[in-house]
């Protein structure tokens, strides 16, 4: 079984420039999900939305091509794909000739789908969308919609996940709210490097205490966990402590190594968020 400490994270690495799909390093989701009490039947839907800003290859005549890639990894897939391995894999396109962008797209979709479902039955492909250079100026910057929790002036004292900070008015009429914060920070579980992000909580149900929710989000500041695991922990904690009838949690993390990862988990069927970057990305 692939474990995070066996990946290339935090290690001196040679950056290949010839296509090599074997560079992808899938890490099973099961261990972290088991620790959170998540079984085979997932309590949420969603996906991990990636943006690759450093994608380049050689055209048929050797001229370099560049593109942005939006990747959608379904949350029900068996594995996450370790981010440095994805960076190395994308770098391996740099010195390789491809007939056209269509061939690059097909190779990405096939390789990433295989890695995400390795050892199991493929239930849905990894989504791939390539944006050519002439479309770069049509890529908008948006901030997460919702009422900012960061407006509150309060004391924060907990910097490891503290679900006991969460509460809701379960004896009152349900409300519908969208709440956001830009104060999310967690840390890579292998290197300890900080990961910065914004988070959006959308729910219908007993009104969540906003001060407690903000303190809870801040409590991830010294936590070590992959982005996907952090969002699933938030989802499970809020679901258990606040008992919303509907809940979605969406985090947008700043990029590292030319990649950003933006997990989305929801308790009800809905369209995935549009993968628009925010100002910090």
C-alpha cells in the first residue's frame, strides 16, 4: 500500500522531461476515512477540483505548447493523487512530442483515472479540461460567496482541530446560510509546510454558532493533513455537532508547485462549483 512517507514529498528529486505515467503516486483514501468514522457508503458526494498552471509539451514539430488544466477527481475514487507526484508527472510532458492537445487530454484523462482507481473498478473518469493560451484572459478571479466569518473580533486559543467548539440552535427554526472564511491554514502531513486556503460552509438546518465555527476553522492551524482529508473532517464534525439537514463544505487552497487543490463535499446532489480561482491562488 502506498503511504505518504513513501512518496517524493520532502525529498530531493530529479525532474524528468520525458513522459512517464509511473511517476503518479496514488494514496488510499481509506485510512483517513476510517479514522473519521467514514465507511464504504460515503456520507457525502463531491470531488477534488485541481488546477494545473504549469502544463507544457512539444508539438509535432517540436514547438512548445502551454495550457492550463482543470482536473476533477471524484470523491468516491479509491485514491487521492499525491501532489508532488502529479507535478513530476506533468513535468514529464515537457520534452515529449504529442500530435496535438487532444492527445495530451486523452493521456491525462487515462493516466489520472487509472491512478485514482488503481486496484479497483473504475466508476467514473477523472475530468480533464485544457485551456489554451488564447483563453487565459477569460479566466476570472472570484472570491467565495457568503457572509464572512472573519468580520468577527474574537479570541482564538485552539490550533488543533477542536470539534467541541461547534454548536447550533437545535431548538429553533432552521435557517439557510452560506458562511466563508479566509483564515484556514493546515499543514502537509509529510513536510510540515503550511497550506493556506479559504473555506465556504453552506447549510440548511439549526443555526450554527458563527463564533464557534470560526474558532473551529482556525483550530486547523497546526493540524497536519492533506487538503482532501481536512475538508472531510470539517464535513463530519459539522454534521455530527450541528446536525444540519443539508451541508456542503468547499475549500480553495493556494497553489504549491503550480497546483492548487480545492475539495468539495456535499450531503445532497448538486452541480460541482465552477473551478474559478480566487485572488490568493
